[in-house]
C-alpha cells in the first residue's frame, strides 16, 4: 500500500488498523489465569521468558499453597524457587515475587497499588508488568503493554521506529486513543501468536494486509 503522507491520512490508517483488529480479535484479553490483581502480578512476573500455558499450569497449585500476599511474604525465595522451577529463571523470579509480596504487605496494606508510580516501586514490576496489572486487573489505562509481539508488530505496521520498549510505548500512546490502550495490547499479542509470527508471518490470512507495508511481508493483498 501507499504510505500515508498527511497527518489526516496517518490518523485514518490507525483508525482502520484498530477497527480491523477489533473485528479480528473482539474478545482479546489476558491469557494468564488469575482471580485478583495480586495473582495477576505473580503470574506476570512468572511469564517472563515462559509461555502463558506453562504459567497457567503452575499458578493454581501455587495460589492454593500461598493464598495471600502475606503467605508469599513469609516464604524464603529459596523455598519458593522450588515451587516455580518449571517456569525458568526461578531464582530471580522467586526473589522478585517474595520482594513484591513484602512491599505489597509492608507498604500497601496487602493490596496491589493502582498507580504506575507506586507499581514501579515493587520488585519485579517494570512498566510492562505494571501496565498488564493496572490494565487487566483494574481497567486502568496507564500505558500500553510492550512485549515482544507488540515490539515486532508495531515495527511491521510502522507505528514506531524505536526498538527500546519504553520509547515504543511512548510512540504508541501518542497515536492510539487512550480508550484502546488496554485492548490494543491484547489484540496485538493475539495477532503475534496467530498470524504475525516472528518468522514467516501469515500475511495471506491477515486482514491488516492492505494497511501493512512491512519489509518482511510474505504476501501482498491489495
Ligand atoms: S500483513 Fe503480514 S506482516 Fe503485516 S501485520 Fe499482517 S501478518 Fe503481520
């Protein structure tokens, strides 16, 4: 397709991308099982370098064993590491989770806080994790989750030229309306798993095709 030249054309293209994403993935939401903001925070920390499927296999037993942040705060990282071994990087994740639990219990009355600034004081919670928890658990659009799928697809769709996740998020929040920040991430993550995969994207099946001028497109559909 021709690249939009004017601000109005760029805005129209973004609107069309959002409309088509909504048609393709109307029910997109977070795939990590959870029953509370705290459980989502733990699941998100566990999901680093691990599939959501594997995390979802581990968390039901984990939350049965440690039902509250106070229970996690009382355990040693060494013991917790054994419980989460199958998610990989278990020593670091255990330290983060126990540190997060101690912060949540010690400074926030046992409740995961509701602001980005407070979230960023929690061990193991950088902007991505904070955006996941604030957006999905509380419905607070504090920013846009930038994971590996959002990173790759934002570049393919020419929504950013940055490679640093914080700078990508900064570009995205300028062009995506705030009421779409939460769902946009979920939809792009699903798109990254279903069609716009890292190697050999399935462009022939992609409804964004006519709006996409990625260099590595595998099919051009006008
Ligand atoms: S056309 Fe291909 S590269 Fe572009 S968004 Fe769709 S799957 Fe991804």
